[in-house]
C-alpha cells in the first residue's frame, strides 16, 4: 500500500494507491494507530468515488506540518570514513561509529520539507555540498516502524568538518531536507536489504553515481528508533533518516542546476539543485 499527498482543486489531499482518501484524513491520525491496526483502519476509510471530483495539481511532501524529521549519522562504514576525512577532529566519528549510543539530530519540521519536483538548496556560505541518499523510516506515535520513503539529507561538508558543533548549520537550512514522493507501508523486515542508489547529473551528463544496500548498515532500524523515542514523545508520529552509505569523492561538490535522483526500494526522489 502506498500513501501520497497532493495539492488538488479542493486543497491538500492524501491518496491511497492513487485514490483520494476522505478530506478529513490526516497522517497524524493514522500514526496514532498501532502498526497491526493500520491496514484494516485504512481499508475502512471510504475513498472518493472513482476520484471523479478530485483533480490533482501538484505533488506535495508526504508529511504534515506538525511532524518532525530526525536523522541518524555514521551508520555506515563509508559515512564514518568520509566524516573522518573532512573533520579536524576525526576520532569523534570513529567513537560514534563504535559506540552503543547512535548519533541523532533533528533535521526538519514538516513544513520545511520539499519533495520530488521541488528544488533542494546548497548554502551560499559553503563551498563543499553533497546530497545524502537515505532510507527514511515512518514511525507511529508508539515507536513502531510502519513504512518508509526516500530522503535527501543535504549537507555542507566543509561547515561540519570545521567543527562538529556546527552540524546544525551544515544540516539544517531552507531546502536541506527532501522526502518522498510517497510512503510505502511496510514493516522493518521488508526494509533490511532495500537497495539505495544515487545519480547526479550536470548539463545532462552523469557526474556521479553510486549504490549501496540497507543490509550494509551497522545499526538495526529498530535500534535507531528505540534511541529516538527513549525520552521524546511524538504524538503525531515521526520520520527518521537512517544515514547514508553513498558519499561522493572529496573533489566533488554540488552546483546550482545539478539534478539529484535518489531511489530507495520502490521510491524515487528527484530534485534540482538551487
């Protein structure tokens, strides 16, 4: 089952497998349900008859304004190596990679998120910027993984490399978080070996491509969610980026006009760089 959100002639509307859900449907209400209730509860929601009176105008991010996007770091060996290389205090990342407690940080609030067809951005005060393709977990209010989507955790590597305390500035800014364009409803077992690919085009030519698998992640998905929910409540549910295993070489930086294509499992996210 696939959830998406679209701008229609009747306002923002959630879709289930392409069919409009009732105008009253919210993702927040869905994410208050336990995982084993969701499928039956969705089937009880009457779709608008054949969607005849709902006309889609644009794709919207598959998140609502009140939900938060959090992110995990150094969950792949490749990510550890890249962050050690960029940093003036490289041992910090080795310690995080080996530690029991994962790195977690807030990435965006729902209203800051963009989706396919909308631009992501590079900071004007940074000279080294990269996309980070990531599996993004959709988690209900009870800390249960109920689905996934594709994500782009845009990052300014020179800012973070100068000092780890600058991580919020390297990671959190306008146009730094892209999700979607849909949510695939699935449990964690279905995600453990999903393929992840990244393709960057410049003037129509591929300038970087890479691939990995969720199976290469050091930490378990449930472990990351468990730490996030330890001392935080998410009554409307949450999205959790799980880190990247694909990092362009140190000589590469995004430029305005580049096109970034990220595929995670069955979800493909495409954005131009502004």
